[in-house]
C-alpha cells in the first residue's frame, strides 16, 4: 500500500512538471509566432518606443472595369507610434503598380518614405483590366520598419468585363486574285453603357497597303446585335482589296475608333494572300507563309542563292521584272532572262540573291523584333504591276 502511494505521488509530480513545461512552451510560441489580421501581417508588439503602422482599409472592391481600361485607389497608412515610420515599396502583382508615396514629408533618395508620429500617407494602387476578362484579384506590398507589421498587403479585386469583341479577330483574305480583288468582314460587339458610335477607321501605322485597301464600317442590325449575349451595341468592319494589289502576302492591321461614351480603339488583324499570274518557287521559298526564308547568315562568309519567278497567263511574255526596292540594302538582287517552261504555257525567270562577305549585321527574321525584309519588283504585267517578295533573314557577325 505504501509503495502504491509513493508511485502515485511520483506520477502526479511528473504530470505537474510536464504541464508547466507545455504551458511555458505554448506561451513562448504565442509570443513569437506572427499572426494575420485581414491582409496585414502582424507580429507581437516590441517593448519601448517604436513606429506603429495602421490602416483602416486593406482591401478594395472596384466592381467592374473594361478590358484595356485602368483604375486606381488610395489606401491610407497612419503612424500611430511614437517613432518615425519608414515605408518602402514591396512586391506587386503583374497587373498592379504602386505610385510614389504621398505624404507630409518627401521621400529619401532610396525610394523610402518617412512618416512622422501622428502623420499619415497615401499609397495609390493602379491596375489595368486585361483580356480575356473575368474575376480580378491583385495585390501590392508595402514594407515597414514597424516591428509589429514588417509588411502590409493591400488587395484589389473585382471583375474585368469586355469592352468590345470582334468576330473574327483577324480579317481573312485568303488567295485574293490581283485582277478582281476581294472583301473580308468582321463584326465588332460593344458592351458599354451606351451603343458605340464609330468616329474613325484607319490602317495601322507604317502600312504599305494604303493604296490597295479600302476601309469602311456599317451599322449592325438589331437581330445580329442581340444574338451576342450582353452586347449593347455593335458595327461591322469591311476591308476590300482593290484590283491590282501587289501579289504576295497581305498582313496588316486596321484600327477602329469609337465612343461608348468613353473613347475606345479596337485593333483587328488583316491576313491573306494576293495571287495572280505570278508565283515564286525555289530553295527557301515558304509557300504557306509566302516568304523567302534565308535564315541566319554569317556576315563573314555571306550567301548566294537563286529563286524563280513564274509567269503564266496571256501576259506572261510581257513580264520583264526590274528591282525597285531591296530591304536590307546589303542584299544584291539580279534578275535574269526568262525562259519558256515545257510547251510554253509559262515563263520562268531566275532571280539571284547575294549577301556579300563583310555585310553589316541586321535582323529581318520576320518576327516582332525583326520585321521582314523585302524585294519589290516592277513586273511589266498589266494586272500585277508590282510583286513583293518578303525576305526573312538575319546577318550575324
């Protein structure tokens, strides 16, 4: 009996010690672990004088914004402490930016800002609605020297809605004949508070097809407009290729300016091919893209190649090409004498292209960074007086 009592006392003593240890560990954990209030990271308060960053709002719901449109909101940060508060810009989501802090005192050269005790500053968050639309939630971070809140996260959320939508987005003019031309149509639906009013239409900057294309807009019928869910207005874009357009690829953009009531600019692509009695063939010719692909050429060794212009139809013997323009100018282009093919139903004309050794470096690889080069020929053909050969080439060291 005495032994059982002694063991019971030992168990009780161990339990008391263990309970005290667990309680102490929990106290330490509670004091050292950060916790979160909304989107503001908070750490247990430090002793002694310190800055104290406070805000009454860390989240803003803007409702809706149209694609391509921008918005902004001001968040206020107060220094409720008894020491100056230093703020710095932290990370931002890809769609949000933070403007310079606006405060009672100016910022320092390193981009930080000091807010005196009792004063406040404004953080302006800007965002832009990006296609295709849908729910939007982005955030920005402000870093502080408040030991309780080393960072403050401000959240912007809402819905991005389409301002306009084109069907199709690219006007296709596949295999338009040079003798007759062709037409492509796209419907543009708008989603503003009022039906859209077209104020202008033009080709993209630097277009070389201004003399060969006509642009127009037409009203959209109520039946067509109502078939698109949510659309409040709409119009039709009509692009026409005139007879006599140069043979080759047709890539351009058309910009439509309209108000709904705010001003909006819609950009649609134009893609196609103008065909006729003239066609290209030979090494490097890409018939699917209607371009001559020479690739990357060493400027030390250069390049020599030959392609062929084929002429058919009743005016084939009148085709006597001469070089009007070459880009880049380091290409040396020589047109040879044509010869009949087979029974004489077509003529084949050789074109020699040389990149001499020592040519300067250029980039015309038919990319966004390197737009296509070109060889423009005057043909002598009555229906296709000019012929443009897009050239994809880069000359390296």
